[in-house]
C-alpha cells in the first residue's frame, strides 16, 4: 500500500495506544463477521467491510488501512474529496451520505460507489459528471425501509421501479444494488424487517430483469442482523474508530 509520505510523518501525533486500539477493533470485528458468516452459511468474501471514516483524521484512517481495511466510506462530499487527495493506496472509496446534485462534482472522481441515489435529478447529474471523465459510476438506490420521515430514500415501490428503470438507460451509470438505514431502535424485530424489506425489494427488481448484486445495510449496532438478512456491504464506523467527536 502506498500512502503519501507527508502523512506518514504526521502519524507521530497520535499515541501508539490509539493506533493499536484501531487495529485491535478491526481484528475483533473481523472475527465477529466471520463467526456470523459461518453461522448463517455465508461466504465472508461476499461481504465488503466499509470502514466509515467520517470525522476521522487521515492518520487514523491510514492505521485502519494498514490493519486490513480496503473499503472506506464518507458521508460528506467535500470531506471525501479532501481525504481522497491526501490518502493514496489500494483501497476503494464509497460515498454513503445524502448527496446534493451540486456536490456530485466533489465525489465523482474518487467514489467507486455512490450509495445514496434517490432521485432522477441526482442520477442525471451523476451520469453527466461521469461522462465528462469517461467513467462508469457504480451507484446504489437508497431505500427508506423505516417509517421515520426524517430519513432520505425512496419508499414507494413504483418510485423505486421508475428510478431503477431510468438508471438502466443512463450510459455512464451502473446500478449495482440498494442501500438502507435501519430505524433507530433497539427492537431487533423492527431492524430485521427493515433489512428483509431491502432484500425483498432487490429480489423483486431482479425478477423483473434487473441484475442487482449489492445490499448495503448494517452499521455498528445492527451489522450482525444485516449479515443474516443478506447484506453484502457493511458500513461500520464506531466499532472500528470508537465514538465520533464532532466539533
Ligand atoms: C455514520 C454512518 C454509518 C456508520 O455508523 P456507525 O454506527 O458508527 O457504525 C453508516 N452509514 C451511514 C450512512 C453513516 O452516515
């Protein structure tokens, strides 16, 4: 892995203990993921572990990359752009947050996947920016599987079908799958049914001839349920980096 040299030297500003903790967190998380995979007869290699590095400084992210992480997720467009300029290496960026059309330009170069497409307007803008740099942008449709009105994402089946169909006709966009966030609750049944709904929606689309492979679901508090329900992309921040500090 190549990481720019300017960065390597800056790593000294973090205590060895902080860095060791991240390596340890990843090791523990990986063991739990493997255990859950074997419990439900799934292949570990069918699931991408995306380390959600939002708010984390580059030096901390480098430690995660050195500890075996090869997918990173950010939810703010400029933050992804800035970090992508700073950190180089053999890993993949995912944009997982809500994306305004005027900010597509910040993520188009570096994001391998954009998880949060929920309108024709946004799909069009992604297609046009991708075309400019001769790229085929992989996207996921964000689905609202909870009853919380504050969440982004598509809810109605006809809207989902319409947007999926629309994306198939865009030259520089590849629709790879679906993404959701479970409702904020401790009720396991509610979380599970939200993930099951995403899987059922994918299967329904595939029965209509779409060829979607990815289910982006599962965060720190619910990733084990997500694995049981078929997740192929886990988006995990806190379990890797600890509680986020916002300032
Ligand atoms: C922050 C974030 C995550 C990770 O959340 P954790 O609970 O820290 O694992 C996952 N997905 C999205 C869209 C996020 O914004």
